[in-house]
C-alpha cells in the first residue's frame, strides 16, 4: 500500500498536491480551515478530517501547504500527542529562522520536520517539470522520498532546516529580479517610443551573457568567502 498522506492547507498549491496524491493512489486525508475547500477532493476520494488532530493521526506523513509558518502553530498547537512519531513536511514559504524554529517546536512534540521549497506553480505540481527543495534529516527524507516524488522531483539540500527556504528564496530572487529589470528597461526605452519587442531579443542576449558568468562568479565568491556557517544540526 502507498504511504497514507495528510494534506493540511487547501489553497491552490495544497489542492494540486492532494489531487496528485489521489491520482497516484495514496490514501489522502485532508483538513482545511475553510472546510468547503475540501469538497471536491472528498468527492474524488479524499477523507475529510473533522479536526487537525484527527488529520494528523490519520497518516505518518503530514504535509502542510499554508501561507506562512505562523498558520502551522495555529493549526497544530492544540493537537496534543498526535504529532508524536509523525513526519511533518512544511511546504510553505517563510524565513530560514522560521524553518529552524519549527524543527525545534516539532521535535519537542516528538515529530520530525522536512522543509520544502516548491519551485513551480500549482498547475505544474505532479508533472515532470516540478521540483521541490528539501532540508531536514537525510534519513527521514530518504524514507519518504518515494511519496515526496509524487508532487515533484525531490531535491534534498542539507540537514539544516533553513537550507530549503534559502534555495527557494535565492532562485525566486534570480527569476523575479531578472524579470523586473527587463520590465524596467522596457519602461526606459518606452519613454522614447521604442517598443518592448525591439528590445526583448537584445535583453535575451545579455541574460545569456550573465548566465555564462555564473560559474566564474561562483568560483570567485567561494574562493573569497568569509560567510559564517550555521551551527550544525541534527
Ligand atoms: N501557489 C503557488 O504557485 C506557489 C508556488 C510556490 C510556493 N507556494 C507556497 O505554497 C504555500 C501555499 O500557497 P497557496 O498558493 O496554496 O495559497 P496561500 O494563500 O498562500 O495558502 C492558503 C492556505 O493557508 C491556509 N491558512 C492561511 N492562514 C491560516 C491560518 N491562520 N490558519 C489556518 N489556515 C490558514 C488557508 O486556509 P483557508 O482556505 O481557510 O483560507 C489555505 O489553506 C505558500 O507558502 C506559498 O508561498 C505557492
């Protein structure tokens, strides 16, 4: 039997993940603050938990897809002993420190945390293009890697819980700032009536040039780095 999974948080991302698990034949239990968001998933075969505690008790693997980590404490704060022995996979975006604090909070309740950084939009979840950064205990990741693979290629980056958030933020930063500078360039040229389509291929060439410099820049950064490293974790 496939690993039973619990999905807590049924925004666009959590709903796409729940659908992927149902499609892959996993028993799926769902809980969401706004209960109606689970209706179509229940119709498709998911089990609706009446309470967060019931949802956590239903599966060894508890996935969270919430706006931020604060919601995790609101939802799981009152589940009592239900978290003991569970693996919680928090797939929401938040700060690196929020991820480290969550690992400690869950450890106090007997649960392990895997932090996930989802690198695609909800419509790409479960497709060959989807990938997710993870951090947390390697042995826990290895044990659940087949189930994690359902939503996207799992890419474990280290035991420090913060690392998946940092990879997510670093790469989103590259993407968003590249787009933002492109739009700013279009606005500059637009003041002289130059259409964006005339400038787009030239910007494309320059982005290619910047990409070709990443390897050299990385080598220089690493050779001169004085960065501090986080304290070793489990
Ligand atoms: N959507 C994407 O394409 C995408 C891509 C990469 C990463 N992410 C990350 O994935 C996470 C989920 O994103 P999303 O797009 O699905 O939508 P979202 O709006 O960020 O998350 C919505 C979910 O969080 C729940 N929630 C928020 N605050 C809560 C609280 N205080 N108590 C209980 N539940 C609470 C909502 O419950 P209700 O339904 O009751 O409001 C809903 O289930 C986010 O951290 C986002 O940054 C999303």
